[in-house]
């Protein structure tokens, strides 16, 4: 007989697999059709709310230690742990990824130290380049909420799509191999970004796989959380802030 915790975990898995992507896809389409500040703030609040609730549910039913740490036997991912050059290539890719994220912050710090004028991208210009710029903050209130979005995404999405899903798919009842669990959790993470169309969905799945590899190699969620939050928050350094 299934325990209450197991039933909740199954429900959370179905929510992440089906409900959350559909809900977010519908919500973002509504926002795209009427991208007002009121609707953007409502979207930000709803996103933060369900991510925190789902992450707390995952930690309560699974246990925070099981979610935030991972210890894989070499045989579970022999292609990574059993082949030195593959592991070095993966580590190099992760270092380059982290450096690409950090360079934005380093540029900001350098310009401030050298008192050089900042270069920004306007929201209008970015709107022409990407199809989801309607989500970007355009007021100071929205920018403050974007800080909450970035931190929430870093903490809660890593808790759910790396910590919880890897434990859930690799453990009972599915008992998928670790590599299969890595791929499936990354695909589910990509589905959460259906509003970005096919290219963005695939890119998000690839990012999810990189975060999962970082989790696996480091043994805990701290580095994926920091890198994920930094990736989302760098938008505030790229976009031109509104006038005072």
C-alpha cells in the first residue's frame, strides 16, 4: 500500500510533467497578448508562489538531504566516471558555461571601478530579437520582483527538476538508470519552457542537463543553484533600467 508521502510525490511528478508546463504556457500566452505591468507582476507572483510551494512539498515528502545531495556509484554513469577524458570535457564545458555567465558581472564591476559608462540593451531592441521579451521587467517594481524570480528559479527549480526528479526517477518506483533519469529530468525541465517555442525549449533542456551534470559532479545542489540564479539575474545587468 502506498504511503501518503509516496502519493504526494507521484502527484508532484504529474504536476511538473503536465500541469505546470500547460499552466505556464497558457499564462504566458495571455501575458504576451496583453503585456501590461499589472499582468507581468501577477505572473511573477504566481510563478514564485507555485515554485516555492512545490519545492517545500518536495523537501517535506522526500527529505532535504536526499534532494540536496547526490552520491552516485561510478557504475551508474560509467560514461562519465569511468572515462577520464569524457569527465574532463564535461568539466571544461561547465567551466566555460560558468565563465560565460560570470563575464557579465565582471564587466559591470570593471565599468564601475573604471567609472566607464554602462552599455545596456533596450527592452524594445531585445523584443525584436526574441519572442518572449514581454516577460522582461520594464519598471523598478518589476525589476525588484525579477530579483525574486531569479532567486526562486535558482533555488526552487534546482530543488524540483534536479534534486526531486532525479531522486524520484532513479529511485522507487521507476528505478531508471542514472543517465536515463538525467535525460528525462532535463526534458521535463525543457517542457517547463514551452512558451519559448521549440528552440527555447530545447535550449532549456540542454541547460537543465548541464545543471544536472554539475549536481552529479559536485555532489550537492549548491553550485547549480548559484549558477542558475546568476544566469537569470544577469538580465538585470543587460537591460537598461527605467528612468528615475
